C-alpha cells in the first residue's frame, strides 16, 4: 500500500515528502543549541504554489514563522523549487532549509547606570552583529540621566562600546553602543524614548523599526 505524504498546516497545503535534521547551531543570544531542518515539499497547482511561496518568503524576512505541527516554529533560511509541467495540475517540488525560532523574553535592560523595563522591543542579529531597539517611558529624572550619558558619549567617543545586560535573555553583558535615539514628551511625568543599541561591528540600519505609537 502506498504511503500518503504528511500535509503541513501552512499556506498552500504542501505535502511533506521528506525531512532530515542538520547540525544544530548555537543561539547568537543565549548560546542554546537551535535545531536546523531540511524539508522536501510538494505543492499542486499555481495558486497553491503562490501561497506557499509567499509564506516561505515572509518567514525568511522576519515575517510570520512556519509552524511544524509539533509546537515549534521556524524561520526559513533558504528555499528553492522546481516543477513538472505538461500535466493537468502542475506539481512544484520545494527544498526548504529552516532554523528553529527561539522565544526570547527580555525583562530589563541595564546600561550606563540605567535599569529600564521596555514595553516593546526587537532584537535582531546576523552572523556577526546584534541590534536592539526598544521603547520605554522614562521619568523626568531618568530622562535627564539618559541625556547626560548621550552627551558624555558624544563628547568622548560616540563609537565607544559599553556593557549592556539583557536580563531574561543572557547573564553575560554584551558590548554595544548607541545608535539613533529619539524621544518625545508625553506629559509632565513621562518621556517616551526609542533607544537603539548596536553591537560591535554593526551599523545603524536595522531591518525593523519601532514607532513611538507601537
């Protein structure tokens, strides 16, 4: 009896023809091993192929992650496809490489004498660099302290790195510097800040931006 390929609950309803695991990699943030897998998929028809392609592209650009039906979620690191035409329904065969998504919980950020609790944040990395952007409401006193720190860094060396603790993610400080930081006053007691921190060797361009209204 022919075995039916498993189907994944993702756009395009592709059939899972094959799956194997590659060597895990260490998390850039926590050092924990993260799994890597390779899927061979089949999807039938142009409409289904367009849906699947859109989902895989989104998962490779920081968009919606791909669930595996077992509780894990994955980002797409690479994918290619070929197809068989000349049939009533075109069959598309995909080779997809995925990396396990790490669910991070940032509790506090400690740097330069400040200890703040972000209410929204994004932490990004590539193979070598880390970026952290976060939104936080500061009291007038904290705002003045933060502005003094920025002025001191600008007067000394704006490119100087300093230790930053990401409490809840890692116990080891990360050397970072200030990127573009903005603020606006909400009322007499609250100043809204968007703080951008850049890891060693990184530039000031991030893939995602946080708005003050976020």
